[in-house]
C-alpha cells in the first residue's frame, strides 16, 4: 500500500463549496446558439484535390488529339476539374452550414418544462419589462 492520501472528490452538497444556488443560475443564464460549422477551407480544398486528381486521370487516359502533349492536356484538365470541384464543394459546404436556432423550451435541459409559462427567449424579456 502507498502512503499517499486517497483522492476523494469534492461534494457539491457541502457548504464550503462556492456553488451558486439554482435560482442564481436561472437568473444569470441566457439562451445560446451552438454552431456546428464545417471547416470551409478544408472542405473546399478537398473538393479541389479530388477535382484535380480526377481531371489529371481523365487527361492521361482519354485519347490526345493535340500537339501540346499528353502531360499539358492532363494538367489543364486537372486545373479545370479543380475549379469545378471547388465550386461544387463550396456549394455543398454552404448548404451544410447553418446556424441552428436556440431551443424553444424555457429553462435548462435537465428541468421539466413549466406548463404555466409559454413565453420563450427575447419575447419573454420584453413582456417581463413591460
């Protein structure tokens, strides 16, 4: 056995802890909006990379009827498909991105909704101040 003291987690029920009561937490809490936004740069960069590789493969595989060479055609096809990939991935990421609205329920998630107060958000603040 070790002589080190055992770890005992602090109890939040003790009077020594500086934990505010629920009434105080209800008074100072406000609604928050959680934004789960994708990373635009990485998403668009992936689209550019996929488009470039796809264009490079198409430029190398398809028959070449120009005099500039297969490598030049493959690079131009890759650049063109990279632009298309950037546009497509940018439209997808903008569609996926969207700020979610704040919850419409009053109170904390662990509390049961009150049936007497049907006011929500800023409307409740306006009604209370009138």
